[in-house]
């Protein structure tokens, strides 16, 4: 009997990654710049879902496969939001590996794929069915898609599943998970990458943050960004980027490093607020440049934390490693 294929979609706010998997191996990967934001802006969830459907059939055709060759389709991320395939309520924390695996929803899709779609739910800090009040909404956090990445990271780095650890996933929205013995206990959700993009593309600051490739992160400038926003506030902190360009003969790398300190300093403040006086290991799961940014902040302003890097592997992203562990473990 021939082994069948699995198809996995990891769909985020701005991008979707599709994987054709056979015998635990990625046979084909295709990324497209379509996410839930596209559906949300047009108030039409079919924008995302039709893009996924076209991508699915395109990959199968190019691999000389048919729908019958696919054992199952799995999806994670924003497909479980109101801008995706079907809205599925987040799981309430705490959540461990078994809870997430047992909670994968089997949705009978008769609109796009005409088959059962297995959807990994997101996570939230609120109890099931509970709506936050204006007094408590600051404590409400959630993630869709990062949960499967977290368990992929734990599969790759089992030492993080022992005791207390903090996993930071930089992205359009930087998500931070607080774990105890491999169980996700809390979440801190912040907006970073998407805010950076908006500032560059929609404000005058964009001219001070573009014009080349800033491959170097300068720790002193990252820390300067953090210090300025705590002295003068976020709004003034942003405008200093323009002053750096006009009056300080700064380089692009210096301005980008400063900007990263302005944005990611808030991520670290949120972590420190949740941890109170406790210490712990912060694992940065993302590009090396992100590790450099957080390492600069931790070393100067947050000595109570240890910091480590979880390198990105192109051959097996965190989400795929998490998906494979949910599928086979």
C-alpha cells in the first residue's frame, strides 16, 4: 500500500505557507503574500480561502498528484478566525501538547475543498465563553498559529520543556509564551513587524528607514531606542528617527537598530511585567537579527533573564516540526 501525502497550511496575518509532506519529509513548500489581513480589509473571507484553494491544486498538479492522493489537509493560524475558513474559539490556557492535539477540529468544508479540514485552534488567556470588560481587557492575550510553533520548538529543544521558560516568536505580531514544564501558562501579545511596516510605508519616517539593506544590528542604538521611549514617550521616540536622519549624520543601520529598540523594548517591558521579580530563560525563536535585538536589551536592562537563540531551519520550520509532532507523536 502506497503511503499517502499530507498537506499543511500555516496561514498568518500577511503570509501563508503551504507544505506538501510525505513520509515525515517536506516534498514541496510554497509561500504566498496572502493572509487574513487581505480578507479582513475587504470584509470577505473568501479572499484568503480562494487563494489557499488555488495554491493547493497548483501544487498537486505540479507534483502530478490528485486530491485522492492526500490523506488529510491540516491548517493552523488565522484560518480559524472570522477572516479565515471558519471561526473556532481559542483554547483557554493552560494548554499542553496533549490538550492541543486532542482539540484539533475536524471541519467539514463544502465550500472550498469539499472534504474534511483539520484545524489547529488558537490559544487565549480568557476562560471559554468569557468576554473581557474594559477594566480587564489589558490582561486578554491570544495567538493563532504560534501555538503549533511553540510545540515544534519544544520538540527541537526539549530542555525548554523542563521548568520555567519564555519563548519569544517575533513576527507581524510578536507573541511571547510563558511555559512551565512544557505547558503554556500565559501569553503576551504585541504588535511589532506589522507596525514597523506601517511606519515605513505610510509615514515620513519611511524615508529614514529605507534606501539600502541594514544588515547590522548595533546594540548601543537598540538600547538608545529603549531609553528614549522611557524618557520621552513612544510618540517622541519615533520622531527621533527623523531627527537622526536630518541632523545627526546617522547611518541606516543605526536608525533601524534604534527603531528596533523602540518597538521591541515594549515586548521586553511586557515580559518583565508578567514575570514580576522572577528570573528565567528567554528563548528567541526567529532570525539571528532578532536574537541580537533582544540580547542587547536583556544584557543592559534585564539582567535577571538568561537569553538563548533557537535558530530558524529552512528545511523544517517550527510550525512544520510542531505539525509533525502532533501528527505522529
